[in-house]
C-alpha cells in the first residue's frame, strides 16, 4: 500500500450488522419511491452515510467493499485526504466566479497540465465543463466548427451519455433512449473491433470500419470519429492491436477529427495516464471526466490547438463549467498521478483480479473471457465453449455479492459482463475475497 491511496488497512472483509439492504435503507428507499422518478435507477438500494478508501458505510452501519467507485470516479479512493484538503482550502477562498466572466489561474494551470500529459507533443488547449456527456457534446461541436462538416461516427457497443446528442451516439436504446426521441441527427454507428466475436486482426477490423465510414457516410460529410479506447458500458471491449492507430491514420489523411473518449478509462485507471497510450494512439481530442477530480464534478476537453480554436469567442462554456473547487481537486489528483505510484497500484490490482479470475475460470468455464487493463477489468459470461451470452447470470452474481457486502457492477450490450472499477485503495486481500464471493455465486447457480 502506498501513500497515494486512502484505505483502512485493518479491515479486509465487509462488516455486516444487518441484512442487505438494512431496515433504515429500506425506509429511505420507500421515501425515494414517492419522491424520485423511477427513471433514476438504483443498482443496490443501500443508502450511504460515509465513505473512505475502498469502503462504503450505509445508514444501517454495514461496511461494504466498493468495487465500482461510483462507476470509475473515485479512482484514488473515497475521500482521499489530499483531494479533500485541496477542495476545503479552495472553498475558503473562492467557490465560484465563472471563468468566462472573471477567470482564475488554477483553470489555466490545469489546462497546461493536461497538455503535458495527454498523448502527443503537439500544441494543445483545454477547457472544462461539468460532466462526461457535456465533454462529448462540446467535442462534437468543435469538430463540426473545425471541419465544416456535420456527421459524427460512433462505434458499435459505445456509450457516451444521456443527453439528446449522446443518446443518439449510444449503442443500446434501452434504457438510455427508450421513449426520449426524436434524437439528434447526423449520428452514425459503425463496427468496432471486438476480438472475442469478430476474430479479426486490428488491420482487418480497421478496414471494415473504414469501409463503413467511406461507403455509408462519405468523407465529405464526416466531421469526427469518436471512440472509447476501452469501451466501458459496452463491456470493457479491448480492440485488437493496431485497430485504433489505423483509424487515426485514416482520419488524419481525410481531415476527420479523431476523438478519444477517455472518460472512464483515463487518468490512471488503466495503469497509464490515458488508455490511448496502451494502443499507440495519439488522438486529436481527448475527453476526461469521472476520475479527474476524484468525486467532484468536472470534465475536460483537450485537443490540438487549431481544432480547439475553431469555436467563436463565447461559443464554449457554461455557468458552472470549471468550478474552482473541482479544479482544485483535479490539481490534487494530478499531483498524485505525477508521483507514478497510482500506476503501480493499478498494475497490482490488475494482477490480483486477472490471476484470481483465471483460477476461478478453471472450475467455472462460464467465465468465457477475461479482459481489461489496470483497475478496469471484466469477465464475460458465456455458454461454455461458445460466444453465446449467458443472460441473467451477471445479475445473479451481483445480487449474491451484495448480500455478502461486495458491490459489483454489471455491463455489456448483452448484460452478461461483470466489470471491476475498484479504487486503487483496494487491497489484494480484498480482491481475493471478492473473487471468492463470485465463486460462491457461481457454485450456487450450478447447484440450482
């Protein structure tokens, strides 16, 4: 364990004092059903009162092992002391002025630091918004302004957000888009590289994607291609080697902006500054959010200076965009990442997860594919010896894990993936316990 994480070292297993969810959580949930729309879903109705490191403590006093990190947000751990201290200090100075009215230096410095750490040594500029979906929307706006073209292409199995434009870019309609149309026009989806299912090399998969881009869209109308280097909601799909650089090369040759959505995979999550580095990819525009401020709302759009300057003055921004408190937290995150220690922790988490899951797969061949990098690892549940999804089993595993005090996330276009997005505060022993719980869940389903 290093100084960069925030974990109580004495506790290696959850502590449960009631059933999950407990009586206080159930009472609050009943109130929620009367006050909050059903469209605001709830994966696990336990109501959190306190969080630290890799732990969540609910209102009933149960201490739960969090392997989701708010879907990849608290990468360095809940309530990391350095992040909390930076945010508190900023609150004592300035909480808000609006950067586009009366600016502040920390915003400028964060833009400079992202220029240093995003892939490529070209001149870059950044600006900041509140959420990942906002970052995606602004990247599309800038790409259209820069190219004078209108169409954006997203990859199959992608997820980019819940706004009108990003809903049109998502692979799955339900539940993210059902009943919410009409959607934004000029969005096309094209095949991704998915080695488990397509069996193609990176070059072959890129050729297929490019054929779609050229024939179904046409270069003359295409402003941008957007890709998650490792897809998140789609099931942590890792493309074949060479796929992303081939797409980037084609985009550059044809004046198309290549956008890397690093919202879930960036800033240390995969053991590198950005997951693009794992594939030798140098995007034109890089999007950050989630882990950038370790729990405070912030997102960044960083790109080639000439692209970023395409929008007219006043065309970019928003009331809370680049809030000073969130900016201060982001500086604390970057300070910690610059020590290099979180990258080593991510590698440790990957080893523990992958080794444990591979051992489990010897007994349970339903674990058909294990993939990912760093603290972004998943396994896909398949009919043994096939690529046929095992529908429903992921949900059963997550439900059993919750009863044992372990929070797991499901994912995948077929709902058959368990994804791990733990904070780097998680210990190897805690991971081993989680794998044990998954094994118990699989044994129970086999016995039924």
